[in-house]
C-alpha cells in the first residue's frame, strides 16, 4: 500500500506557475477601451469669460517684411515706409532681408506668392530665405476667397 501512495503523490505535484492568459485578455480589453475613449476626451468646453472695460496692453507692433513673387517670377520687397513693393533680383533681396534680420532677429517675414506662380518657386524662395538670409520663421500670405459671402 505504501508503494501506491508514493506513486499517487508523484503524479499530483503542485504546479508553481502562474497562468497569464486571463491577464493578457484583461489587458487587451482595457487597451481597446482606452483606444476608443481617448479621442472622446478632447471635447472642448464653452466658457463664458467675464467682461470688463479695461484698456488693452500696448504692444509695439513691428511692420513685417513682405517678399512678393509676381506672376512673371520677378521678386519684390515691401517694408515699413514703402507704399508698393521694391523690385529686385534674388541676390539683392536675400542681402536686404539678411540686413533686416541682422538688425532685428524677431522681424516677421511673409512670402506673398501670386496664384499663377508655380509652388516650387515660392517653396525654393522660402528655403533660401531661411538658409541664406538666416530668417528663423518664414510665413506664407494668403487672401480670403473673393466669392465668399458672409453667413454662408
């Protein structure tokens, strides 16, 4: 009888392993729940801000530099004191913009490209303004469509 009890004891050894399959299932369900609910958390809240008759702070407004690309590919530069763009070639334009940026590194530079000019020309000019004239930020100018009606 002792031989049979030893055999049964060997067959019924306890396992010291953790079954992780249920934990993986729970983790995947939680992952799906968070993936579904995360985009819903970005909903804005309307806030009614208080109003007062206070004066706004005075800020020193600087006139930006406006680099214009005309429909024939010629370039022009408008800055404070000019009523119309000053026509110049690319090398002179880059030198003049670099001088403005050297005098004031925070000056705003806008590129106004004509609608008929290829985008590659405007894009190349923006790259040269950043690399050659050391402009930190170059922005594109645009105009709202003329056919847009208010309220529609």
